[in-house]
C-alpha cells in the first residue's frame, strides 16, 4: 500500500506543477483571497459546482472571470434577472416555416465554465433549468438529450443581504453545489493594494496557462488519491452527525437541525478532500484536509429549525460544533 501511495504522490507532484503558477497568475488580478482561489480550483479538479456568496463589491464575479481567462476553455456568463426564461439558459426549438421543421438552438449552458451571476435574482423555474445540467451533465430540449462538454462547471454568485427582487434557491439545486464559499471583506492592507492596483492606466490581465488536457489529466490523478478507511469513517461520522446527532456533546443539536446533509454531501466531501490534497501536493487525504474543506461542503446542506433561528445560530455554528466534537482519527 505504501508503494501505491508513493506512486500516486509522484503523479500528484508531476501533474500539480501548474497549481502555484495558476494561483500566482490569478493573484495578479485578485488581491488576497487565497482560500477563495484554492476552492475554485478544488471545484474545477473535483468535478464540483461552486456557489459564491458575499456582499456586493467583493470581486466574486471578477474571480470567476479571471479563472476562466486562465483556462483554454469556453466560458459563458448569464446575468440572472426576474424576466429570464429557461430557454434563455438551456436553449429551445425554433420552427422554420420554410421547411416546416424544428431546429435546436443551444443555449449558453453548452460551455465549459458557466458563470451564473446573481443566480437568486431569477425565479425558481429558471433556476430549475440547471438541475439536469448540474447533476447529469446533459440537457433535454424537446424530445432529444444533448451531452454537455467536459469539463462542465457552474460557478454561481449570490448576494446574501438584499432580499428585494430575489428568490431563494430550491433545496434540490443548492444540494448540487459541491461548495458554498462565503467571500469576506479584505484586510486593510489588501484593500490598499486593490486601490493602488486598480488605479493603474491599464487593468492587470492573466495569461491562458491551463489546457483542457491538463485539467483532464489532473482530474484522473485526483480520482486516484488515497483515502484511508479511518478518514472515510471520519467523513461518515461528520455527515451522519448532521442528520441524527448522537448523545453527549452533540445531543443539543437535535433541536437545531431540521434536515441534515444528504449522501451527496458525503460524496462531495470525499472528492473535495482529494482535490484539496492535490493542491497540497499529496497523494493521500488527511483529517486536516477534511476539516479545512468540510465547512464549505456542509454549510449549505443543513436546514435549521425555527429554534436555531430564534437563538441566532447559523449553519456554520452547527458545522463548527460538529467538527469540534467528532473525534479525529
């Protein structure tokens, strides 16, 4: 087994040489936000969609556009608005009076990187148009089903504070996001660097330095990264604790959690941890990888009770409590 892990680690070191180069290139445009940029790569390498949440002006959209600029891949942006229709996202059938036939006009979802900007500004019927695409990597138009290109990644942004003109995301769609990243304010020094950088005559740009072939090879290596049985059990202990907290220190959480994380969360945490280990140049997953990436995987998959809201508890509070109490292998 140690020989296998050593071989995987060698593969990881060989295929992950682009990671620091990519992060450095993204850092030419995005000041700070190292954790955000790493998690964008986790989603890209771990076959997972990402939801970015933060107040306006925190460079959520800029971060996604910058990542897309560094990849030799197709990129589309959809500005979600209340008058958007499902056909504007996935496409539709167009009738031709000349020959009496219908032809397919594919929508912007047929791309590698899809930026769903302010996704919660569109009604549920539009948001639901992405369900099939996000889970099955295909789209049904009329009676025909069309596969989406590989890789296919949805990067969505939403504003958590402005409620007027917004619609909550359906639980089925929220659960399809591997990670929900909370984007926070920069530090004073970082904000000063942003001010100085953006005051230049020409805004900084990035080079295209990752090819689709590199991404495909890196994804295959990520799939092979070793996860020990103890670490797998640690993942299961954490996820099941969100559904049925055991006695002892976690007993009080029963009154705070209405619905826990689904089995999709278990798969997402496993895959995200493998991708996170890849970024660290390792061929194996450690419990620290689980603790580092776990809150981003679980925070949007826990539905709290009214009692939790009355006590002003958040999903992050519950997740952190679980990580603090579950024994680390």
